[in-house]
């Protein structure tokens, strides 16, 4: 009997009917968002409580059995990928919203709650859970926490890290760390929740969380503008932020290449502004008075238009028009049109972005004259996504493209992962953004918390070598 069979024997008894999926039930699932490859995990474990997660890890720790935590499997860096000798531990049955506390403005949830379910539950109490991203319907709170997800409103509310007041996690040996803090301020010793935020399931499995809620906005104003130069994009960001007096909640930039892609057939979106400008920006403000905020928004954009900062603008007049503007930004699936693709999620101080992008584009064009790429993203946070198709797939072109994207980034002190994490996909490049001393301390932490290396092995820190 292999060790995975031994583990599964004990785990089936522990989890009972429906608690373990195997064989065809595993292969019926895809390995991740947009993937055509079936899930390869040895089995899928579906605990229903923190106690069950703890018992699973006690057994797996004893047997040295690797475990890969998973939420909605929408992660974009192969962090949730499990191989045949690994068990996928899905939090999908731990999906209860335990409490929404309007007076203290927090929610208590299990890790498997989909992001959108929490957004909607908070909304029913006139509260806002500010995290928002395209995969909202499927991505889970546990996955958001483990990747420290960013998304569309970071410029106003910060990343997931800024929304987590407390959490509960189970470490590799099955210990339950209950750090379910409910206060905004708590400096009593080490802030242990940070060990589990953004560490991609390599130090523990997040089972529950306390999340900070905000007052739901009473107004939402969404505009879309064309900008004649990158310099103007930078000036516009400051002008808008100042002009809106703290209401700015999204500043999403599309390079013309992305705008063209998402507004031409077979994409369903129609271009709200002619496609002959180099940059487009989706701007959103959230405030307290629809009429006054709309007027202020219009005045700020009007001034920018008069000064030549922007070349054209539309402002959504209804929820349907707002949704149509966001649908363009969220229509990332159009990149499949130049499959096979390589995707990137980088960050830099925004003043360095123009030179960086020019260098990447020149490098790609020199190597593959017919390459196609698009650039878009949360530029207000210094974060862009680059998707590249060079007409070939495989390790060699991947590495060449990665070098062309990451070397100019390293030279400017940027990050190879702004918000998606490292997973398997980016671990070879982690050293481009982290010093030797930082990497050594990460390895020390991993060895201390997971000495047998059973939690999401190979993710983030390696060892290098498991093929994609
Ligand atoms: C269309 C689309 C748009 C996206 N937009 C954004 C965006 O704007 N910003 C952004 O940051 N990301 C974005 N993403 C990426 C993705 O949605 C996020 O990373 C999300 O937080 C992942 O959640 P998940 O539940 O799907 O996690 P999974 O994909 O299942 O897992 C992600 C990682 O977290 C670990 N993990 C999952 N659950 C747990 C747990 N309970 N405990 C410990 N570890 C766990 C996994 O092992 C893996 O390493 C997007 C993805 C798609 C498909």
C-alpha cells in the first residue's frame, strides 16, 4: 500500500460520505480557471469543520502526506495545482457566513465562502466588503486571504490584508491557531494572522476569518476616458484623486491593445469611445450623495477635458451603463484569442511604468515580430497585467518571454507578482524581487512551521524542478 492509500483509508473513515472524492469525481473537475486539463490530485478532501481540517493534517503530518489547499481554484499562478501523489483539501463545504455585525462592522465567515456571497450579504445590511475582482463569483475568502488578493478597489481600501481583522488557521501538525481578533486596533504582541495572509497555503490552512466591513456607498459614479499620453495618465490620477476629495475607488487603465481586443468581435462589448487613443481609463468614485458626487465628478472630468489632459469621456448614466463599462475591463477571457499565452502581473512605481513597458515591448517585437500582447490593470496601484502570445507554447519560449518581462522589472526594483502570488509559476523568478536575506528568512519560517514539508509543497519557495 502506498502512503497515499494509507492516508486515504484513514481519511475516508474520518470524513465519511461525500468527504472524499476520488477517481472519476476528481477527473470531472478542471485543474483551474480556463484550464482544459482535468484535476490530477490523488483525491479531493472536503472537510466540514475546523476540527476535521485539524484531524486531516494530524494524519497527513504523521504519514508525511502532502496536502494542497484549494478554494475556488481561480488562482492564476498554479498555487492550487495538486499532482497525483498529493491530496487537494478543498474548503468548499465550509461556506457559512456565520455573522454580520453591523454595529461593529465586521463579518465572521468560513474560508470557503465565495467573495460575491459575502459582498451581497454585507450589502443587505447597508455595508460594503470592499474587495472586488473579476472572479468574485467563484473565488473564496480563504483563497483571497491566502493570495492577499488585490483587485479593483485597492487604491481606496487596500489589499485583502487590510480587510482581515482576524483569522483561524490550522498548521501542518494539526494545531488550530485561533486569532479571531475583532478589533481594528490590537498591538498585543506579534500579529500572527500575517503568517497566513499571502503565504499561499504554505504555512497553514485558513479555516475562518473576521473581516472588516465599511459603510455601503450611497453614490457610485463611473466614467471612462481616453488619454493622449502616459504623462497625462499620471497627471490625471493626481488631479482626479485631489478633485474627488477621497472618493476615488478605482483607476483602471487599458492600453489601446487591450481596449481593441475587448471591443471587437467576438467580444460583445461595444466601444463607448473611438479606439484611436493610446490609453483608456475606467474611473470610479464612491461617496455619500449621488447628485452632488455626480456633479463633482463631471466638473473634475470637464476641467481635465478643457486642459487637454483627456481627449474624450463618457459617464455612466445608469447601472446598466456602469456594468457595460466594467464588462470591458472584466472581459479578460478575450486574451484566449491569441492562445497559447503567457500572463504577467507586475508592479512598479507608476512613474517608471512607461519606460518599462517600452523596453518590454521592444524586446518582444525584436524576438517575435508577429507577437501579440495586451496591457491593462490596476495602474492606480502601480500594477499592470501583461498577456503575451508569441505563437508557440512550451518551456523554452516561456522562459524567453519571462526573461524579457522580468529582467527590465528587476532593473527598476519592481515585483514579479503584484497580487496573484508566486505559486509554481513564478517561483523561479522570486529572486528578481526578493533579496537573499528575505528568501532565507522565508525558508526558515517554512521549515519551522512545516518541518515535514507537507503543506502545498514546492509552491512559492521551490525546490525548483517540478515541471509545469
Ligand atoms: C477572471 C479572473 C480575475 C481575477 N482578478 C484578480 C484581481 O483583480 N486581483 C487578484 O488579486 N486576483 C485576481 N484573480 C486571481 C484569483 O481570483 C485570486 O487569486 C483569488 O484570491 C483566488 O481565490 P480562490 O478561492 O480561487 O483560491 P485558489 O485558486 O483555490 O487558491 C489560491 C491559492 O491559495 C491557496 N488557498 C486557497 N484556499 C486556502 C485556504 N483556505 N487556506 C490556505 N490556502 C488556501 C491555494 O493553495 C493556492 O495557493 C483573478 C482570477 C480570475 C480567474
